[in-house]
C-alpha cells in the first residue's frame, strides 16, 4: 500500500519525479482514510482474540506512525528526503477544518 515509497527513500538521492511520487502516495493515503477505506495490511492485530483484526482507525494510526518513523530515519539523507517527511508532518498535524483539500492538493501535484 505504500510502494514505491520505501524503495525511493533508501536511495542516496531522490529525483524530483520521485519526490512527487512520494507526495502523491501520502495524499492518496489521506484520501483513503477520508473515505473510510479499510486497509489490507497483513499481520496487523491478528490473534488477539475476540474480533479478528484491528479497527480501521487503529490501522491508519499505526500506518501513519510507522510511516513517520521510517521517514524520520531517512530525512537526514538529503533535502528531498526531508521534504517527504515535511509533507507528511504538514498534512498529519492539521485539524480537519484546516486540512488542505485533498482534490486540490492532488491536482497541484499532477499539474
């Protein structure tokens, strides 16, 4: 669900095209979350007894935390790596009423 972001971020240098791909991926994840889409994540929450799996909100919380941890680990590699992290932090730290309209943000990236 987050491909090709991991492959891009382990590179020493990120191209402008790769940066756009990473930002598009972040915005598409936000879009999935806003539509309340269930993530198909393997090995998340299985075997806890009771309900199988984890609630959708918990899946997204875990996904955002893991993604942020991964991006922070690579942010010092180059300014482009740091820009991917900053994109995530900007969109995640805003209140819903202050969030950038997803469609507008996606159009800007495509344009």
